[in-house]
C-alpha cells in the first residue's frame, strides 16, 4: 500500500516562521502598540510633542522590527540543530544588534546634528534602548516558547487520539476471521491464505500513521478485502452492490475511514437478519467533492446496544475526518423503515488542516 509522502518539515524550534505575511503583520502590530505605550506614558508632555514623539518612536521601532524579522527569517532554517538556549541566544543577539545599529544611526543622523546631544546622552540613549529591547525580546521569545510547547502538547494529544481511533478494529471481527481461516486451512488452503493476506493488510492499515492520507481508491480496496473475509463467514447471507465510478487520485482520505462503517453495516444490518441482505457502496463525483454512501438493511427491532454501536463508529469516523479536513468534510445519516445509510462528502484536492 502506497501512502502519501509528507511534505518537508520545518525546523523544530520555538521561533515562529517570520517569513509569512500574517506573522510579520502581527509582530508589526504589536510593535506599533508598544510605540503607543511609550509615547503616551510620560506625563507633562503637550499634545503636539506627544504626537511628534509617537511618529518618531513608531518609525524607529518599525525599522527595528522589520529588519529583525528579516534577519530571523534568514537564519531560522539554520537553527534546526540548535537547542532552545542556542536559539534564544542567537535571537537575542540579532535583536539587540539591530537595536544597537539603529540606535547609533538615529543618534548620528538625527540627535547629534539637530539637537547637539553629547556623549553622556548618547550612552544613556543606547543603554535605554538596549534595556527596553532586552526586556521586550525576552518576553516575546518566552511567549513563542510557551506557545510552541502548548501547540506540541495539543498536537501530541490529537495524534494519539487519531491513532487510537484508527486502531479500533472490533475484537469479534478478529476472532471470527481467525475461526474462518482455521476452518479453511484443511478444506481450502489457498482461500485461507488469501484471507490471511487480506487480514494482514487491514491490520497494517490500522497500524499506519494516522496523519497520513491515502487515495480513496485504496480505501475502497481495503473495504473489498474486509468484505472478502466476511463473505467467507456469512456466505450467501451477504450480498454486495458496488456502484463506484473511476475516481481521481486527488481524492484523499484517512486509512480505515470507511471500513468501520462497512463493518457496522454488516454487524447491524446483516448479522441481525436471518435472511441477510445487501450492502450498497456508492461513490458519486460532485463539482468540488466526492460523496460516498454506504447503505445496509435495517432491523426494525434493533436493540439499544446496536444503536449505540452505530453511534460509536459514526463518532469515530466523524472525529477523524474533522481532524484532517475540518468543516470541508460532511457526514449525514439517514434512517428509513427498511434501510440505514451513511453519506460522507470528501473535498477534491483534499489537504490536511
């Protein structure tokens, strides 16, 4: 089974990617708010002087922010092998170096020739700017670190939940499959071997990385392998109606997303009926999505345990699809007097969130 390759990963460091427009915009916005705080803070300043100071501070802080973001954007790909302390040291060195550079340029080309400030004011101006830059940079880097740790914890919990959801194959299916294989070992060894291979493919899919996506055609092939095993056990009680069209390879889906629904269709719609029934699996291409419908007969006197079983499988699949596609996926359930259907809509050119 060929799984989709993952894109190249970015350096695993807490420093965010400052090459993106949104990130730079957010940092610039924070910098301008900081300039407002510095300009509005001092007392005893006239409104005209305050606005003049705000303009100068905004321009000064804006240049430092943009230049620092540019340098951090350039060096970030090379920080992948650095520890958190190393990343902090390099980032602080860049931020303080840029602050010192622009403070020196501002003094030489504005304060010294226009206001004739001397060396003492120059030293105080430089130390003041470096002190403020150190405090602000330390707080900002700390925020980035805490945010990265929180994101990693959330991602780890999400990945663990996805793996747990994907690995859920009912024990009774395993026991029934093994019993079926054991009964075929002597009567039909070749069919028993095929059943073992199909069972191995199913468990291989359940142990794959839950973050991967596979083409919908491969997921349908997994369903066929599962149904081949169940056909050996149920015989003529299980009838299949495949209404699948040729699908583009761009339609991707998490492994074992349809198999639990097909398993539910057998468990609740075939095993509970002495006469068995027909399971229909239908795929319908739409303009921007593909609809997958699984229909099974409905037992009118279904017990509450069967109903809850339906809900467990549905919630399982719904959560996995939502984790990958968000609101782009859509699942509906229709209950009729004589049949039960589940419809899933998967977006074309689907990408993970």
